[in-house]
C-alpha cells in the first residue's frame, strides 16, 4: 500500500511499512523513513510507485485549466477526489486524483482551502478582485524591469521626474520606482545619486546638496505664504543719537547698531541698539509662528533662508536713513573707561549709517591704529568704542584670537563655470580685528546685562551656558566660562534667532511692567529651547557642509592641482588658501603645524569629497621639535 500525504506544506508519497491506525510508518522514495499521522493522509493507492505518482501528477496538473476547473466545481465545499471524479467522468485513478489536488492547491485565489484535501471555490467578485491584483502586480513587475533596464542604459525613466527628490533623499521601498532604482544600482554597482546623475537626474551638484537639506527641514518649501501684518508699534520716544551699524556687505538683517555721546568730564555715553521686532510681533501671531517653526535664519554661501519674511525684516532692520524701534542699552562710561551705570530703554533710534567691513577695515585696523588713523566717517566713535572694548575684553580675562582666520564666501550667480551656475570667491580676513573686538564686546555686554536683568527680576529667559568645555542652552542663569561672564542670554539678534526674539519679548514685558509671555516651566518655553538647540546645530552643520562644497568648487574653478597646507593630526591637514580640512593616508609622522605641499588627485562634487596626496614637507613650525605634541584639531 502507498499513500499521498501532506507534510510541512508539501505533498509527498511513500510506501506504507506499518499501519498503526492513528499513524503510519512510511518509506519515501529517497529511502528515508517517516512517521505520518493518519489525519495527514490524502490518498491511498496501489499503483503507480510513489515517486512516479508525484512526477506523473505534476505533469498532468499542468494540462488542467484552472478557469475551467473553477467553472465546473460545486458552490459548496468539496473534496478533491469528488471534483476529480466529476472532471474525468468516472472514478479517478491515483494519478488523476493527485493531479486535480495539485492544481487546486496551486491556485489559492480560485480555490480556498477548508481543510486537508477540501476546498471551496472563491466567490466571483473576490476572484475578480484577486485576478485584478495579480494583473496589477504583473504590470508593476514589468514596469520595474523596464525602468531598471532604462536606468542601466543611462536613461531616466519618465516616472522618475516627479519623484527625484524622494528617490534621492527618502526613497519609499514599496514604490516600483524605488525597486527599479535599487535593482539597477545592484547590477551596476553605483549608488543611487551616482546612477541618477549618470542618467541626467542630477544636473547641478549644488542643487543636489541644497535639496537634501530643504527636503528634510523645509518639505513644504521656503515661502511663507499669507500672514497677518505685524501690529503697529506704539509711540516711542525718539533717541537723540546718531546710530551706526557695522556688518559685512551682504547683511540685510541688521540687528544691532551703536552710538556714542562724548560727555564734558571726558567720559561718554555708549548706546547699544538692538532691533525690536518683538514690539510688533506677538508669540501667537502668524509671524511669531513662522519664527517658531524656523527658529533661525539659515546661512550658506550665496544664499540664506530668513527666519522672518523679507518685507518684515525690512520693516524692523536698522537700515541707514530709518528711525527704527529698538531696545537700547546705554552705558555711562567714565574717562578711564570704567562702566558707571547701565540703562535699558524702548525707543525709536535714528540710524545714520550702515558701515561695512570691506569699507572700514582698510582704514581701521591694528596698523592704522598704531600709526594714527586717517580721516573717515565715525573714526573718533570707532576709536573710542574700540578702546572701551579692549578694556571690557581684558576685564573678562579673555585672550584675543588674532592668529585665527575668517573667510567670506561670495557667489556670483550671474556667472557660470564648468562646475555649474555660480562663480565663487573666498576672501580671507583675520579673526579678532579691531572691528570684530568692538562688536563682540558690546554684544557680550548687552547679552550678559539683559540676562542678569531678567534673572534678577525673576523672569524666565533662555541662556547660553558653558562649563567644563561644554556649551548648552538652559533656562538657568549659569556662567559662561568661555566668555567669562556670570550669565549670557542671547538677545542681540532677534531678526535671525528665535531664542533672541523670545528673550526680547520677556525684556519688553519687564520694561513695560506686564506679565511676560513665558514662565520658566511652561511647555512652549521648554520645547522652544529643545527645538532651537537641535535645529540651530543642524543649520550650522549644513552651513559647514555647503562651505566645504564651495571650497571644492573653488579648487576646480581655479584649476588648482597642488596646494600648501598645515599638518593637524594623524591624516588631517588644513589648506592655507581656503578653509578646508583634507584627509590623506600618505602623510608621514610630523609635528603639528608642519607646512606641506599636497597634490590634488580627484574632486567629487556629488559626494563633496577630495582625494589628495602628500608631496613634501616645506618647513617645520618654529617651536616644533622631533617630539612635539599633537593636540586636538578643529574641523574645517
């Protein structure tokens, strides 16, 4: 006696060695012996041999039309042997019965299993839906195969155009386009960006890098849409000052300006004037929500994404020729540059000039200060403010950073190079110039003073604290060790940082004697701190990434094949011509600061990567010996 049985979802046949009613001992064609439960037996037969049964049944099943079988089977539940009898018109042989069983089992959308060897035909509407689903899957599979073939041939499938950003930055693996892209990448050995670039899906590497950032942080675009205008600023007294700002040439969000009034006793009254959008923008207004969502202006070479709409920035910026609402801190300074008193006011401030670094620094710098300043507008004011700033800096116990460099990135979008639209210029300027010191020290005074005022008044504020080398945002007026101040509340850039705008709202409420909009434990206040810190760091990372990209563009644009650099540590070196740190595995062991010559072997703008090769050492740093210590290096 032979049996056909089901085991682990497969049909098997074997010779019965022993029948114990509830179970059987069976020998399979392979010679393996198995114990089979009687309930799993589907068919008992004498002939043909078990191995032949399976082979012949599979061949015969191929000839049975599934649609016809579905048409002739009964509406009620049935056993496969009964259907086999109807199908052949007589008592079926073992092969015929097994063939029908195999066909029923292979078509689950036509025949629903109801038990071992028992089935029920699928209702017509369910069958049609299932068949439509199968056809859709077939068509999708064909489309995936076609799209993958087009990609491998260097062509961009038509379906890809509206999905390019998603495919590049956050692909949905359930979509056929993603499946096609993954298949093509696997077969070509290329990454998705590389393959799409090859197919014409990426024509501008700058837009590719910018697009990644916008996709994550501005998925709905950078436009603000419609919004209610800011409230009219109430009547404020007009300050009797001549205020001027100091910024680079591309600054439009002019948050701060200064004024100086000489006093008869040789002292002076210094005004630090901060733009006051907080007077016209409420936290729960449309503009307040815009600022809350963006949290900061985003900076990058050649472009920026403002925290507030441009026309609102223009309304509150301290632009030349305007009398603008401002939060002013006045310092009464003695002739020996001691600060005698501090006063904060809400007022309208006449701004008579917007001084720009590129105009003033050639006239006002360390050399001209030592040699005697030439005549130029605001010369005397700048000199006196710088003298005050040097005293303030010394009072904080801070050391200057004259040996560091800053770089200005200027993109001419009207020009084009082989690398794409935009010609980059990278200009070097020393960090810690007299102008830098002047602005920085007066901002530190304002931010630390107002932070202390809010602390002493028991009003919540967002502080910048530093201890043990770690900088963080906090609601506690903690010391900032790096700046050497007891507390430091960002308040001087309310047009471009949400934290500053929050602190300005708190300051305005304090000055006007109103209840401030936030308490230290309010959920909105704490959420704003958390979100700002994360977002501000992400924006800074993006700015550094884009500066790196434009450094690579500059090297290609200028046709630079060799560069000079300073060794940092391990395999890192900093280029001398631009702010770029590169990695090369060919560097020998050198003292930190050793000047090198490197060869540029390859630059990849899509990956923002550079391959350099060590050529030679030019000179050791003056203080370096053979065992000079190499300390931590910053990024570039």
